[in-house]
C-alpha cells in the first residue's frame, strides 16, 4: 500500500500558504482603504455606509478563503481516513459489476440483479471465447439482487470462465445486471482516488464496489 498520500505535510504547507495569501490580501485592502480615507475630498467625505460596505467586502473575501481552506483540509482528512479504513478490506470478498465467474471450494459463484420479476431465468457458463459450456434454469425470480452457485470439480479460476444471465417474463426480456464476486488482495492510494486490487478483475475504483462480505 502506498502511504505517501497519508502524509499531511503537503496539505499543511498548502493551507499555510493559502492563509498567508488571505492575510496579505486583507492587509493590502486595509492600506488602500486608509490611504483613500486620508486623501478623500474634505467637502465630499466617504460616509459610514461606504466604509462599512468596503469592510464587509474584505471580510467576505477573507471568510471565503478561510472556508475554502477548511473544506480542502476536511476533504484531505476524509481521504486519509478512507484509505486507512480500506486496509481492512484486504482478504475480504466484494462484488463489482462484471460477469467473471469466481470459483472456490468446488463451486462457481456470481450474482445478478433483475429490473423486474421474471418467469424464467437462465444461467449460462461461458468459456473465455464465449462458448457455452453449461446451462442451468434458475426458474422464476423476483425483482432485485439474486445469488447463484454453479457446482464444479473440474476447473478453477485459472480457466477464466464467465457467465451470462437471460431473464424473461412471458415473451418480454427482463433487463438484468451481472456482478462478479472477487477478493481484495491490495489497496492502492497512489492516484487521485482510492482503488482496490482484486484477485480476478485487477485494479478497480473503490466506488465501483457494490457489496462487501
């Protein structure tokens, strides 16, 4: 796991620079305001409303700058916490969108989600080239997420098998989304977003994970 992004030094330096710039801007504004008041026309001086308005403007600018710095700091802290918490996912089973069959302990596992109830659901096991190796009728299924198990004692994950789900209600096709079960083997924090290294699917964004077992 790359922990360089967990080092707060860069963030602290950026926050300090932003804060200094905000102070410098406010200082320049106040100097200009004082100079303006010292050189104003005595016959037409600035009224209190004008001064108050300009003071409010610099306070608003300063406040926005401070708020922006605070939000960036919170975002960085959240990313660091998420990265640390994600370490506990190593070795856990997760599911992501896909159709790779995960084979372990003599059975292939996967899941799918139906957009609506179906009268008939068919599971097909496919070779990497797309050849149908086996077919199972799963019967009627309700709306939502469904899991399946395909028994096998003659192959393992090295075969890189896939699966396909076909669901129908009467003569109509029911839309389905397939999910591949996989194991987290590492966490990657070196990029701009958190990613997980999965045993079968490789590197995926953390946001694509649908379930964690």
